[in-house]
């Protein structure tokens, strides 16, 4: 679902005035992109849904502070990225119960998964530093500009480019066996 | 071919970041006089493109948010939130409510006591979902079964046990219990 800039501005204006229906429209417009970013950042559907929920709840509470000079997308990405980074930092060093990751369990499923290129890619993405992962996903998956990524993460465009290059090279290295 | 993230240039002097950017932008054909005459640059571009294709396909794959997301968000900003309360009894002397947290604990304990159930799939409590629509409460849970378990029977037993425990311990009548076995494990 895509809102035009005009209709989105109107939704924001009404939501800021406390109109929950207007805010629901905003959530419907942006839910896929926020969930997608969360899912790829966290690698877990349950956590991703929690992060996406938290993002919108926080957006509702902070809507009064939203400045129109940044796009709503960029603002929501910033909230979502921070939420995901916090969740990743809070994760225990052990694998989550019920969510065995590739390499954690021996068995037929494990072997099949390890042999798939997408599994290798997921491992490679998980092994990126969280900052590199955020830059990579915001650029390659979400299509944000360097300036937008810089604004979302609070870093310079030069730092965005540097982290992005390193992340891309790590993925390219990881894909050597599958090319 | 191995690319060192710290290596800034190829042996021919070409800028590695430029070649990577070129491939990511989908411009695989050599551009400029150096690339057109440099076999190393051409081989590197071809190899980079082959490797990047897998990542690019996955990164651009569409992902849809779960259907429950909007409803959950609206529920939370409406003040009821994930720790919303279910009304189980109302008398002239007051109402009795229980939280979703209490509900999912009872559901989890009941499900785990059923033979054939190995464990909850995913993290507790988010692996158990409850929905209260105008007092009609439904529960959905994902489980890991033991190998060789009769899954249809186990699901039926989970459903029966969860309904019974919620009624007995909480005084809560469930309209439906959706059970999904998502994996098997010793």
C-alpha cells in the first residue's frame, strides 16, 4: 500500500491530532518495509514482529516530535533500526530456544540447509557487524540513499560508504562457493 | 578469487570499491579504456557479478508483514496493549480479569504436558498468540513434536488440555485453539 506525499502528510497531520484511524493508515502503508527490515536485521520472525510493533507504538508516542524535513519513511526506519540494534545487543550469547540457527544442530535438515546458498547468505549477513548489517539492508533491501542512511544511523556519508563496501565484500566472499 | 575488505586496489591498480559498486549497480560490462583492455578487471567484474547475484536476489525478495501486525499495533496504542486483560467474570461485587501473560503461561504448561510434545517452537511468550475479539478468545501456538508422535492425536490432546486448563484454572472459555507442529526433535 502506497500513500502519496500529500495524503501521507494529511495522515500525519491527523494522527498528530490524535486520530487513530489516520495512524492506522500510516501503519498499513509502512508495515511491510518496517517488518522486512526488522526480519532481515534480526533473522527471526517473532522478534521481527515484536520490533515492528514496538517501532509503530514508539512512532505513535513520538509523532509530536516528527519533523517534516525528514521523510516519514526515514523517521520510521530510524526508530526500527535503533530498536533492532538494541534487541541484538540484548541477545544472550547462546542460541535461542526453538530457533536453531544454521550450524547449531546436526541432522538431515541441517545438512540440507547448510547446502543451500540462501542459508550461507543468511549466515554471512548474521556474521556482519550490526552496523554493517544495518547499512547493507537499508541500502540494498530498502533502497535508501547514502544521505538517508547517514541520517538514520547518525553517521557521515563517508562512513556509510565505507561500511557498505565492507559489508558487500563480506557477502561476495561468502558467496564464493555458490557462484 | 578472494576479496580482502581492506584491499583498496587490484594488482592492476583499479579501485576495488569502484568495481564492487559497478556490479551492485548492475553495470557488469567493462567501462572506460582501462577496464576494456584489462583482463584482471574483466575477470573480477564477471566473478563479482556471479557472486552478487545470489545476495541481490535474496535482498530484493518481497516480504509481507504478518496480517496481525496492524491489529496488534492498534491494540497497543489503544491502551490495551500486549498485556491486555481478559474479563472472565463480572459480579455485582466486581469484575475478575486475567492478563494475556497469565493466559499464555497456562496454555504453555498445558501443551507441554501432552505426550508427543517436545517443546514450544520459538521464544516464550511470543510463540503463543491470543486474540480477544469482543470477548471471544482464541489461542494459537506452535510446537515441536517428538519423532514418531501421532501428530493428529497430539494436536487434539493439546487442544483439549488447553481448553480444560483455561476453564479450570482461569475460568476462561476459549473459542478455538490453533495448534501447529512446525518441527520434530528427539
